[in-house]
């Protein structure tokens, strides 16, 4: 019998599991497949509320408070912005050992500072709180050398250069100029294929040789996010040894090599913390206002004192919309940022212009300050907590907050559960 | 598109995104031309013509209204909705009945399956069409009644049209005539003005031939019609897909699809691929659509906005609704047209908007997960100040 069973192996679920392990609890985590975490761009979004200029100079804490003040159901409002920011820091700390072992670093979130500016493969300079280093670094002013691998249609250096120069001026108020550094490349195309190709360090050496004497006029090199899927440490080291300037990766779009690196690092963190990793959960058993077990598809009962639901939103199937919007494991009521979702067709909850805020895209379970899902104004199950995107009331794209919410709610869900454990013991 | 290109090849001047806002007349009341305004501009220009023909389809009544004395152009617009499944579920058309006894079809179309259609009197805005919850549920119910397992298939989009049916009072939509008329408004004191009313897409060519005959009588032109004899552009012969596949670095499927869309012009399309290092790269795996085809289309097929591209090469028509192809297509469009960053982003958003609008009525199940994925893909762009909608 476990102390805590976490459902979902993305960032929120993993953080909840690690937080619980840190206080000695016996923890199991059930995961069926990768979800949105594996699609991460390489940056971590904590808080960026678009609106009045100069938003880019506002501190991350300032953004978090602005979000909490303007969106009443956002987790930052429900939890309190400062409490959420503090919890995020603790959450990242739990990850640090496993990340370091994987050759990765996520620097702490300094919420007194503004968001950093990151080059995105989408062709934009985007804000983010911190990132998966040593690959993704924020940029300042100066001259960037953007690398074009010959024949690579998924990363067009010229477009990215134009966009980044434009955004630097418009949104950040800097002068940023870019050179295009075209290099020969004869491997397979597509970001995953290129990254796998560079895992062959001979290919990485050849790329390094191409870049070697081409960086005289630039302050740093920006490459597509393909510098090794598995052997990324070595690939980066080879490139850095060859060129005299910092080498950074742009943030990824889909499919995301950095997302895969992050997810692999999370999986490693769970193993190293002795979290018992199990497979799919397809139903739950409840009795007397408590969850008694969750069941695998074959009917195996998994029992724990406390449960954290971190199953994600639509991408991972933590929330589904067939005849109605529902949470399929515990049949919890779902809310949007506007309140309870009662519509049974998209027209009422999806707007016509994709750029608008769609209530359906904010769907998830309703939670209280201790992250317990609610039903009809009461806590649904005394030993169930929620973390991550399965929580409703917010959409990450309007507040660029997905990772901040995952970290904060992962930590707080685990603490709430363990606090309850201590109280019961 | 092919008909328009053929007309242009024969000397017609095609102006898309241009609205007729008035009909000019002389002192005797005869029509002398039209007043036109390009979309997004304020200036109205006059175009003179010996004859004006109103082929406005569902808008024919509104257009005819620019000549107040005319009568006879009266429509009873009928909205028709189809739902699109992401796969070709059957090679046969399946005919079944809806709850009210109307015939509903499940039809294969390229690599999709369509179910439809509805037929309801439409009084709304012709420029703002969307499938309602009723229409979606009605069609799904009809086909699920005979093919229950179709519930597990994925609906990805909708297609909406409005029939320009001739008016009839006191008759059910399904019983209205699908016939057409060519009205010469001379009998109403308005000479040099014709209207084409009613009809179906299936008979477009013969309708056009008869309308042209009527016009040619006024213009005193006596050349025989050839549109039933001559091939449309690219239709003069059937190229060999294997030969194309061997000559250019493309898969056999790509060659076949290019031949389907461009016929003998496929070779010209593929030649453009030599211009850049990524000319044969797949932009949208759905068809597949290559970079060179996008460029060919932008240069030669009257492409005004990126959102015109789905109509040319099916960009963004697959299950991912432009998630994968949109960004690269916008970059290529921007290059071909010399657009700045903001304009390029607007074009991308316009393209995604059009796909989103069509997909929205069926955005449930897996397609909702796909929509969330699209939101995730473009997160870096949505939040840009220039693109955040006000409010």
C-alpha cells in the first residue's frame, strides 16, 4: 500500500512524486504515455501576461500577480501568487540532482527579474522565465549568428532573423542584428532525425568544422534545437570547443527535441528517487467519500492512502469531450475560467477566431486552496488532490504559465496530501 | 480555379477580392458597366462594359438589387452542411436516411469521407456561415443509425454552402426546383443586363454556355461554343507518374497528387523545386504539398491571401488543420510577396482562422486534442502584442 499514488508522468505529476519522496513517503506514479510535457519548447513558462507595454520589463512576480488579479480561477489566484512562486522554487530544487546527472540545468526562477528573451524556431523572440540549459539561453542585444543547415525547411534562418530583429525592437526595445551562417548538411531532415543524426558524434564533429571559422562577427551562435537527442552533452561540447562564442539552441516547435530531453530527465528523476513506476490507470474505486483504489485496464487494484491526479488536459486525455466535457477517471465536474461547463457542443465554448480566449481550452477540474477537486461546492474525495493542466480555469497560452503551474501545483498537491497524512497519523 | 485560369488564358481579366457595389447606366437606363471596390480599399472604380452578367449565385438577388427596376431575381437560399471524417472510410457512397426521412450520403472524397447534406431555408449572413449544433447532431445521427461504429471515427471539419435555389412559395426545401433561368432584363427596361438564377454546380458548364449565348446575341458574336470540347489547363494529356518520380526527387504518391491537381503542368510545378535548397521539401504531409507547388500556385493561380491556398493545393485540409504546414507556408508566401514580419504573421493567422472556423463545430474528441496541440504549437506567436485581440 503506497502513501501517495500519482496519476500522470508529466512535469506536474513528477514534481508531486519527488516532493512526496523527499519527505520519505512510499510513492507510486502511474503513466500511460507522454503528454504535453514532452512537447516543451525548451523554455519554462511561469508568468507573462500580455497587455500594456512595456510588459517585457515587468518582473515575473509582477506578471504572476497581474494574472492572479485578472483571472479569478487561475491557479495563481486560487493558491496566491507568492505562495505559488515559492513552491515553484522548491519544485525545481527537487529536480536538480536528476537534471545534473542528465547533463541538464534549469536555473532557479528569479521572480524579481523580468522574463528573458528567447529565440523561437517559430520565428519570434519570446519571453520565458527560465529554460533547459545548457542549450536554451536567453539573448540580449548584439549580433546573433543564426545557423542554416542546408536543406532544412523546418528552421529557416532568414525568416527567424527577420522576425527576431523585428521583435527585439518592437517588444523589447533593443537593437539586435543577425547574420545568417549557412552550413553544408547532408543528413536526414526533420528535427528528430537531425538530432539523432548528431548523436553520431562524427556528424557533430563535421558540423563543428563547418562552423569553426565563421563566428568572427557574431556574439553568439543560434542553432535549431537539434543538437543531439541523447548525446546532447557531447554534441554541445564539441561545438563549443570549435567556436569562440556561446552556442545556443532556439526554442522548439513540434516535434520537440528539448521536450524529449526534459521528459527523459523526468523519467530518470523518478527512477533515481525510487518512485515505483506503473502503467495505465483506467478507472477508480471510491467509497465513503474517499478513493480506495485505482485500477489498471486489466483490473489490477492499486491502493494508496492519498492520490494526486496529474493527468493533463486534452492532449493527454486527462479531460475529454465526447458527449460532454468530463474528467474520465473520477467523473469530476469540469470548469472553465467562466465557471461550470454545462454545454455539450463546441459552439458554445469555442470562439470563432483561434486567437481569442476559448472557455473550452481552459477546461479542467475545480480545485480549492489545497488543490482538492471540488464537486457541488464540497471536496469531492477526502484523499484526492490535483496538479497541472488537469486543473481547470486557465489556459497557458494567455499567461504563458504552464510550467509554473505544473511546478507549483505539483509541490502543493503533494504537501497538502502529506500534511493530511501527518494529521491523520 | 481551373476555369478561372482558362478564362484568363482566353483573355479574361479576373479580379478576386473585388466587390461590385453599383451598376452604371446611361440616360436611357441601359447598363454601361459596373462600379467595383477592391476588398480593404475605399476607392470605387468604374469599369465599362457592353454587357453585365450577374452570376452572383446566392448573392445574385443582392446584386440584381443594384438595379432597382429589375424583377425576377428571387431566390430561396438553402443552406447545406457536410461533415468531414479524416479518413476515406469507404470507396462506395452509402445512401441512408435521416430521422426525418431525408436522404443523407456518406461519400468518399480524396482521402476524406463526407456525410451530408442538410437543406434549410437560410435568412442569415451569407458571408458568415457556420455549422450549428443542430446540423452536426442531425447528420451524425443519420449515419450513426446505420453505421454505429462510425462514432469512433474522427470528424475534422465541416463544409458549408448555400444553394442559390429559385424562389417558390409554400413548398418544402427539398421540393423546390433545381432548375435555372437566364434572365434578360431588357424586358424590364434594363438592357445589356442578364442574370443567371438557380441551378446546381453539376450543370455549371451548360448554364454558362446558355448565358454566354444570350450575351453573344447582344454582342452579335457568332462563334460556336468550345467549352465542352477543349481541355482545362493541364488537362490535355495524362502524364506518367513514374516518369515524374524518376525525374524529380519526389515520391510516387506526390507525383500522382500533383498530376491530379495540375495535369500536364505538373512538370512545370516541379521545375520550380530547383530554385531553392528546400524546393522538394514537404510542407504539409496531408496531400503531400511541396514547397515548389506553393510557389507555383502563388505565382500563377491568383493567390491573394495565404487562406486561398487550401483551395489550390489542399494546404491544411488534413486532420492537423494546418498545424504542421502553416508556418512554412506563411514563410514561403512572405518570400514570394515580399511581406514584412507582421504581415506574414497576419497571413498565418488568417489561414489558421479559416481552418479553425470550419473545424470548430466538430471540435470534440480527438480533434479537440488536435486543436489543443495546435494552440501549443503556436503558443510563441499567439501572445505577441501585435496579435493579441483587443479585450
